[in-house]
C-alpha cells in the first residue's frame, strides 16, 4: 500500500465517522459538525488524487469545496440560531411536525 | 517510504481519526467543536505532506479559523437562548454504527481493489498555479462561487435577523 | 320471381305489423298529453291495431313468397352471436291475422267495457295493449330462438302489467306477480334451452337448426333442447303443473282475459311448440311426454272448470284444457291439428270471454250464483255466448268441430291419451253448458240479474265479428288450408264423429242438471268438488318457495356476504394494516430520514459496484 492508498483509506474512515456522528447527534450543531467531518474527508480525497495526477485540478476543487462548506455552515448556523430562538431548543428529535 | 515518513503519516492519521471520534462522541458541545478544530488542523498538515501548500494554508485560515469560530459563536448563542448548556447526548448508536461500518467497509473495499500508480515526483503546485487555474480554466465556477458567497452572507443575515417588533 | 311489382315491399309490410302498435304504445305511453286523454289514446291504439291487421291481411295471400330477414345484431369474435329479423311463411302469416283480428276486436270492445274508467287509467291500458300487440306480433315473426325468447319475456311483462291493471286491488297485484313468477319459472327452461341450442347447433336460427337436423340427426342429447323449450311452453300455455297462474289471471279486465289468456299469450306457447316441432322428430320420448302432459292437463282442467262459481274461471280452466288438447296433438305428431285448433280456439274463446264480460258488465259480478235468466234481457250476449259454447263443444259445422276432429284423429294411435281426450270432449260441453245455462237461463238469482241491460254496439260489434269467425273459420281453413300452408293435411276420421256424439251427450247432461227447471249450481259428487277446489299445487309451490328457494337464497347470501364481500373486505383491511405499519417509517425525525438516505445510498453503490452486469 502506498502513501496515496493510505490517505484514501484515511479519508474513507473519516467519512464513516462523520456518518456515525450524523446519525447519532441529537442537536443541530452536532449534526453540522459531523457534516464538516464528511466534507473534510472528501477534500482529503481530492487532494490525494491531485497528487496522483499532477495539475491543480484536484486542489482547485478542494478549494471550491472549502468555500462551499464555509457558506453552508454559515447559513446552517443561522438556521440553528433561528431554531433556537423560535423553539427554545435545538434538539432535532423535538421537531416532529412531519410525523406521519 | 522511509520510516520517518510512515511515522509522520501515522501520527497525522491518528490525530485526525482520534479528533473525529472526539467530535462525534464527546458529551460537551464545545469540546466537540474543539475536537473538530484539531481534525481540521491535522488535515492541513496532511495537505502539506501531499504537496498542497496553499491548500493547507487556506484550510487553516478558513476552516479552523472561520468555521470553528462561527461554530463557537452559534453554540454560545443557542445556549443562551436555550437557557443553559446544550445537551449533547447521542441516541441510537447501534444502528448508526452499523451503517457507518457498512460505509467504511464499502469504500475501503473499493479502494483496496483499485490500481493507482503514483508518479515518483510531481511538479509542485503552488499558489500561482492555482491562481492561473482560477482565472483560466475555472473562471466560471470561480465567479459563480463569489456570487454564492454573497448569497450565503445575505441569506444568513436574513435568516438569523431578529424581527423588529 | 318476376311478377307485377307489389305496391309495397313485402318486408316493409311485415315490419309494419309489429312496429305500428309499438309506435302507438310509444306515443300514448311517452307523450303525456296523449296518454292523459283516454279517448285519444284509444283511437291511436285502435288505429294502429287496424293498420297492423290490414298489413297482415295483405300478406296473407302471399305466403308463397315466404322469406326470412336476418340482420346481424351481436357480432362476437368474427361470427354473429345474435340476429334480429323477420320470418314470414305459412306458419306465421295466419297467426299474424288471428292475433291482429282478436286484438283489434278486443281493443274496440275495451272502449265500451272501460267507459266508466278514468281517462288516465285508460291511457295506461291502451299503452299496454299496444305494447302487447307489438310483443305478440314480434314474437310470431321471430326467426330465431333468442328473439323468440326476448319477445316471450316482453309478452310476459305485458301480461303482468295488464293483469295488474286494477292495481288498487291487492288480489290483482298478487295475481299479476304470480303470473309473472310462474311463467318465469318455465322460462328458465327456455333460457337454458338457448344455451343448449348454441352448444349443439352453434346457432339460434330456426331454419339453420332445421336444416342441420335434416342433414343428420344429433348423436345424442337430441331430447334436451325440445324438453327445455317445452318448459317454456308449459309455463306460458298453462300446462300442469305450471297452470296455477291462469285462473288467478282473471283478476285483469275481461278484455285482457279475452286477448291474452284465451287467444294470444297462452297461444304463444303452443306457437313456440309449433315453430320448433321439427326438433321432436329426433326425440320421440319428449313427444310422448308432451302428449301425456297435454292430455292430462286437458282432463284435469276440464274437471276444475266444472266446479267453478266464477264465470271467468270456468273459461280460464277451459282455456287451460283446450291448450292441453293442442299440446297433446302436437305431442302425438300432428302439428297441423294443434295449430288449427289454436286458430279456431282463439276466435271462439275470445268470443266467450267478451260475452262473459258483457254479462259481467251488466250484472257487476262474476259469480254464476248471482246470475240467471240473463238471456231474457241480453239476447245478443246470450246468443254470442251460446255460439261460442257450441263451437267449443265441437258441434258441426262450427269451427271447433273441425279442429277437435283433427285432434282426436291425431290421438287415435295412443289409447290412453285418446281416452283422456275423449273424456275432455265429454266434460267440455258439460261445463260450458252449465255456465251458459246458469248464467243466461232460469230465474234471476240476484237483484242485479233481474234487469240486465244489453251492451252497446261498441261491445256487440266485436263480438259479432268474432262470432262470425267462430262459425266459419273452421270450414274456411279446412277448404283453403292448402293455399296457406303447403303441408296442410286435413282429413276426417270416425273418432271425430264419436266426439260429436260425446259433445251432444255432455250438453244433454248439462241441460238435465243445470237447465231452467232444475238449476243446481254444483252437480258433481262432493268428493270431486273437494278435490277440484283444493289448492294442492299452489301449496306445493308455496312450500317450494319457503323451504327450497329460501334455503338456496340463504346459502347464496352467505356466500356473497362472507366470501365474495369477505375477500373485498380482506383486501381493504390488509391495505389498511399495511398502511398503518408502513406509516411508522415516517417518524418526522430528521436523523431517521438521514439514516434512510444512507441506507439507500449504500444499496445503490453496492449494486453499482458488485451488482449490475
């Protein structure tokens, strides 16, 4: 196994941990943090492949991903604050309005 | 790879994975955020190792600096509105673990089968190279991205704004 | 085929015969302003009947140009399942004239008879009368079994409507329903017969079946179809044991009884038998059964007729008895005898009913015990009833003689049936004589019988026409029968003359027992009276209804409610439960939805990587 394989495996495990967090966390910010982990794992993947192929493409996309994630977190946290303001709680298990 | 390199990589990996586990398992929300910061910085180190210097710097600036700060802000504000520290328990771990393991297994399985040849040395991609890409091949996504950032800013303000009585 | 071009197409004439009364029925029935005016309704109906009769008469002389018109109606899988059409030949042509004549006379008579009814009810009456005429003529003209069946049912419906004309009387309603039910019971046999006909011959068309049988008789089961068709015949023509509806059908107005239950509707059964008589050639057992059923019915009904107090019931049982004779003759092999008697019987029985109606109209009762001496004040009616009686008894040279002659001749080879037939020949003049004498001679037995008034010419006219026909039709048909139907065989036999002797004997008996001097009401032995008046057959029907039909109904209801409906309910319940179970997936919790998302993603990726090709 080469260095790249190692990094890719690492990214996979990081992604899996992010998934675990996503499915487990009960408050909204916790979920957002897990999403961060997953995005980070993707970035690692991109950079690793950029190393393999040469060229800037992978890194450029990683930068794009970072920028997007930042924007997403910003809006997400704004929503969290709104949620906290209106419902006095950011527990996602409390928001059951879509209960069938 | 030399032993030093292997060691270095292993340490980085351990830090990253350990920090990630800390993020998802910690009982204190602030601790979770800080663990995330650790993960992000360690990842920057990994980028550096992978000859992505500029990216490593951007990672630290944007992620570890911006995002983590934002997260801390949000935690404090929500705690204030909730009237106390935010509970950070997790539920339903078993099935989540199963799914996570399945994901990990699937991805690793695919990965380990793949044949990836790594050239011995590649031209270093520096900031100039990235800049040329942004203004050359990827100029359109770049411009769109700036629009997106403005939209995100405005959106965040609009969402979180306190309604005037 | 080159002749002088006819003034109107044959087909058009034939079509006009049933369609004119149908138009009249539609006009009177559907156009409210016409139906409300009784007089106008009567005029339209009678005009249509007269025009229809005119067409029938015009066609009568041209039976040599017989034709069958077939119009495909229900195409199924490339073949035609059902056709609609006309059959004009030596069998249908005379029947058309007979039906048309009697119907027209009855309708004219009805105007007088129902003069004290309201305008609305009269409109209703003539609607049904015209509709019935359409149904009957259509029936006569039907070339295939399916069309015969359809018109058969329509005739039954009109019978129901007309019997129940006085619907304010519960007895009338019940009689109408009873008639409907019992005839339907026999018609089940007819319906099954339709299925059998299709299975055996792949066609409903009478000519087709006849040709098929001529080419080669069926291997087996040739008896099934005629047997089933005879069920329908027996019900409409009131043969034992399906005769029970006919006496009760007298609840209807007397003109209705004259038309339907003497001359036409009950004759429809016999006509059906005549039309399908070619089926009997290959089924001698069925023929024998038919003959004995007919003969038994003849005697049975004759005895019943001798003990009735209601004059119309006497005539009803008489009709039943005479139909039995017709059926017996056909069963014995002589279709001609049965058909001939059908024609003559139509005339003199209708005459008898109309005369009885005239008497009833004058005395306001049907009961013989309250009549008496009507002949003094109602000479014409008495004359007509007398002529009818003699014709029915079979006294030469009246029409009944010729037809009864033929029937007895047909029964010659079957001693038992012949004996029954001769017994009927004795009983018939007896009960008719009894009825005549008790009604028209002797002393009046009630207030209203003292001063009866003769009926107006609206009622006398038709009776006169029928009287003349009752007198001459026998001789007329005897002489000219061959021009109408090529296969007419008319011959004299000694048994016929023996029959005349019996007839005179019967009349004599009646004179002795019920004549003006003695005037006893019931002369038969007590035991016979009791037996004849018992309602055994009716009780058997009620028993069957209550205990057999009801059980079947319960079982069927159970099946329908719990098995058929149960299956549906099961499906609904299963859907409901499944929905309820599946609903729990929608917890409303975002993490659960994310979990679902990831599971789906895993599945997709796994399939993409290891599944697929």
